[in-house]
């Protein structure tokens, strides 16, 4: 039966396939197997039926008969029956029913009019007449669509074949009929594409009995013509007459053996031809292949097992209805929710988001960019402000003409401006609340295994945030009322009436602190008309004194530097075809800002980026534009009074803004964010207990239960697979890999020249012509052997068998009828003595390598 220490390897792979098929998983493992490829009517199904020893258990007919991959597992056992994976528990004793079931299952997926599908059918055959093998019968390659097949049926079948034979773990059985042009064999061509070294390809020649009279495939089967690295094996299947007459498989195998023994061209190689030899060779090759792939298979299984260990650990002793487990899980999840919420607020190095701002970073941006910009933007209706100051002065003076600037006008205007601070302050609170609610929703995602718990947690914490929202807004309004309650004109930063007139000049001459301080860097687009070069992206650097832009982030190639003196900002409407948001910079003295442009338009991808850049310009002292004030109708004295109060209001509102900008983040952090963190850590659990029954809170979702079950089944399947592999001993000697051959003919459009039988030609005609290159390449140790006119080629993959007595050559065929040595004479070690009369089929062992010799095995026909 082949390699004794390895006989359990093929059943091992079958067990692995069962382990993963039972859970509906492939586990992403490429288990070793043999794929049978060939053209339509090449004899693939007949070869498989000969393996099984059963008549017509596979569908037959014209055109494409095999329309779904058939994974056929042959298992040597005392009983004889068949099982389908899709019919678990049902044993098919009548193999006619097996054929009908294959046809029915094929039609169920593909329809009854020649459609194809890559979904495999899994069939296992138990029999005492088979060797352990796993084969895949694939659809025959075709070029013409029939029935309801799509026009690209050729490419669909090719893609299906490639799904299987591309895998390094798959041996390829390339079946080609002998009565066709072997040089144009589609099976050998597609095998060459995926196996260019020929390590996985075995050639099978069928229909040797149907060749034209006077032609043979001797040179091909001897691997002299159109060679393959693993050579060819010839088989003779039942003819259509035999099939119609229901000829017994055993009789067919006996007729096959008689054909090879009696045919003058094949009798000298009859022992390595035929279905029994092909079956043994495939068993040996698959066994060796499995042995070679076991280390990588074990490594892959261990890697997948380790990746599941952490997740499975909590499920190993899992009992869904255990109240203790539910209580522990509830405590752990609430605690983890609090930790996650705090990390998102305070920042953490775990799972850093590199694409968007969120959590604490976004709240920080609201505090220090969005809110200050809203404050500045709120107070810059200059024309309206001056009009209000003028009306206030006139109303205070009444019918009199005032000689002095009234302080009541200042107080009235200041209070009105302070009241305007309420809207941006409340808007800031709303923005923070929105971000906190989104943060809570994100943190509860980890509670998705328990939908009710997630829903209640989100509802309770969000409700608490809404309550704190109201209290925080009350406190913010209280801060505004406190500012309104007393106007402190003795504040150290207030300029006072005496200096009000000189405030503008003082601001102009006042030097900016740290002029080289970089406020912001980033990409912006300068919008320029196509006539002037078109829009371009530049790397901008904003400092306290200038705005510079460079070619890229390296800041080596500076394009321009623009001083910030007399610059203002203005909004620009987004273009009809543009997706970017735009703002502009211009000079208040009507000078060109850049080249011949009075203003430059800068574009960002989002409105948030625009607001952020505007806030950065505010820090650099560049403010939004103010409306020009029409003072033509104002008398000089009133104009001086308006200007004085305007400067006083500007000074005091600056003090108030500074105070509000400092107190707002502190108020929101204290009353809302820190309070929410304390609530989650100390009170959330109590609220959850009071919200409902603990059992309903900790009820798993159906998806989570299914995921847990699948994970546990996969985990146990992986452990079982590793145990199965661990029980197998692989310390045996296997057949060495054959040397490479010149197989470039597969991609050349050569004609297949078939030689005439030996009986009709001289003995010397078996010697290849001098111009033909040798079939086998590779080093040949020792001196060259003398030419033997009738020497036959023996593929090096043939298993070892007992040989003749020491000193005698190994003969092929019948020694009494002029048999010839199989191995050219050369210095070699003499094999041990064996029983006389038993021919050897193995070449001498390589130097320094042990030779394993086993007693001959009985034929399947014995």
C-alpha cells in the first residue's frame, strides 16, 4: 500500500477537511489534494471510475458533463458505500443513486441547461478496493458555449480551474487522450502556467487503444518525446461499447493489463502503466506532498490558534444564564466605558485616530479657535456701532449741545456689546454638548454585544449631559450678568478717557511680541484665474509679522513673503463649480497684495479649515474688514466724541472678551465634562440597576451569540487539527523529486510525432536521432554509459521494488524475450540480494543515501 509510516497522512487531510467543513469554514488553509484537468471527453471520469472500481457512478454524456467541481475522497475500508457532505448521515450503497444525486445537486445550483458553478460537491467513497486519495474532478476545458452557457464559458472554466491548481498544495493530474495532438494539450499548457518547474504535474495518456493503426505513444510514455519532469502514465479506459454493455470494472482492469503486456510497444514498460500503477503513484505522490506541506500547515494552524486565544479566553467557561457572570460582565463593561470616555477626553496613545479630530482634541479646537473667532466676528459691525454711539450721545445731551463726552453713553454702549456675548457663549456650549453626545455614542460601541445595556447606557449618560447643558448655560449667562452688573473703568488694562484719543496711534506703533513666532503652518490653495496661471497649492507659514508660502513642506523654496501690516480678512462666496471654501486677504490702503492682485483668495477643503485659519490670523493681528463709516454729515465735535467713546468701548470689550475666553472653557469643563466623568464612575451603575432587570440588560444579541459559537467552534477545530497532525509520524523515506526536463515544447506549437511500433522497424530505430536533444537534463554522475540501442527511459519517480540477484542488470518486460536494461551501466553500488526472478523497477540509490526496499505488493486484481 505504499509508504507504511505515511499511510495515515491522506486520511489525516480528510479529517482536517471534515473538521473545518463541519463548521462551514475553510480556515484559509490550502489542504493538499489532486486536481484532475483536461479537455472535454479526455477520459477524466473514466479514470476516476476505474479508481473507485464502480461502473458509471459519475455523470456521462456529450459536451460539458462535469459542471461543478467534484471533491472525491477515496478511503480504504472494509465496507463499501458513499457519502455526500450535503447529505450528512445518509449512506449510498447503490452507486447508481450516487450518479443521480450528483446530477440533481449540480442542477440545483447551475440549472439543467449546461450552466457551471465553482461551488464544489463533496463525495467520499469507502471501499476495500481503493487506495487513500483525494481528487478534484474539474469541468473539461471547452471553447464553444452551448445551451444557456454564457459566451465567455471558456474563460469561466479556466478561472475555475485556476482557483484550484494555482495553490502550491495542489498536485495536477493532466489528462490528455493519445489520439490528439499532445503538443497542443490544454491540460498541459494550463499546468505549465501555474507549475513552470513541473514539480506538481503528472501526465496521464488515455485512449491508447484508439490510436491510428501503425502509431504508438511509446516515446511519450518513455518520456523521450515532449517530456515532463514527473513523466507520463498510460491508461486504457472502457470503450463506449464496454460502457453500453456494462462491462465490469475488474474485467476492464484485467483487459487494460492484458493490453499493455501484449502490445509490442508497451510490454517492456507494462509494470508502470495502467490504472493500478497510476493509483499507487498518485497515492505516493500525494502522501509525499502532504508530508512536505505539513510543517507550513502546522505553522499556519498555530498562528490562527494564537490569534484566537485572547478572544476565546473569556468564552471558555461561558454560561449565558449565569447571574454571577452577568453581574461581573456588567461591572466590567461599565468600568471600561468610563475608562474609554476619559481617555477620549484627556487623550491617550491607544488607537490614535490619524484621519480626524475627535473627543478632547475637537473640544479643545472649539475652546481656542472656534469660540474666539465667534467673539471677534460678533463685534465688527463698525458702521452700526458708530451710529449707536452717535444716537446715545445726542439722546443724553437732549436739547443741549454737549461740550464734554458723556460717560453714560460709554456705559450704555458697553452693556449692549456685553449682552451680544451671550449668543457666541451659548453656541460654544452647544458645540461641546454635540461633541460629547457623539463621544458617548462612540464609547458605547463596545457594548454592542448587549443591545439593551448599550441603549440604556447611552440614554442615561446623554440625559445627564443634557441636564448639565442647562446648568452650564445658566452659569454662562450668570457670567454675562456679572459683567453687566459693574463696569470697572479702573481696570489696569483700560485706557481711560485721557488716552482714548491716542489709542489708535498707540496700537500702530506698538510692536508685536515675538515677531518670529510661527502661529500656523499648512496647505492652502491660491485661487488665480487661468489666464494668470491657474490655482496652485502652496505650503503656508503664518508668523506674527508675515505670511509666507513655499513650494512644499520642506520650506526650502520660498515663493513669496507678505507683511501683515494693513491687512484685513473678508469672506468670499464659493464658486459655482468649486468644492472648496474661500476667504480673502486685502490691503486697507488699496495697494496690491501679490503681484498685480489687490487681494488674494485662499481656499480650504472645509469650512472648519477656513474658520481655523481665520482664528490663526486673529492671533497674528489680522482682523475681518469693517464697513467704512460715512462721517460727512457729522459735526467735528460729535465726531471727536464718537471716536473717543468708540476707543473706550473697544478697550473695555477687549478686557471682557479676554475674561470670557478664559472663563468659558473652565466653566464648561467643571460643570459639564468633569461632572459627566464623575457621574459615569460613581452613579451610572446605580442608574442601570434601577432602569430594569439585570437579566434583560445583559441579554446577548443574536449576532454576538452566533459570533461566540463560531469562534469557539473554530478554536476547537484548530486544536483538533493540531492534535491530528501531532499524532502522525513523518520519519520515513520518500521518493526524491525528479530532475528537471526540457518542457519548453508545451508553449510551442509543435506537432505530435508518434513512432511506429517496434515490430515494423529495425531495433536501432528506437535510438533518438543525433539532432534530437536528450529528454532528461541534469548532472549524470560517473562516466557516460555505452549506447544501448534498445534502452528504455524510466521516470525517476517510480517506487522501489525488489531487484535481481547481485551483479545482474535490471530488466524491463520479459527477460526471456530480449528485455533490455532499464538503467545505463555505470559505476554504482550493487543492491542487496533479493529473491531470484523478481525484476527491479528502481534505479540505484544516490551516493550516501539509504535505499528502502519493501516486499512486492499485490495488485488490485489479485
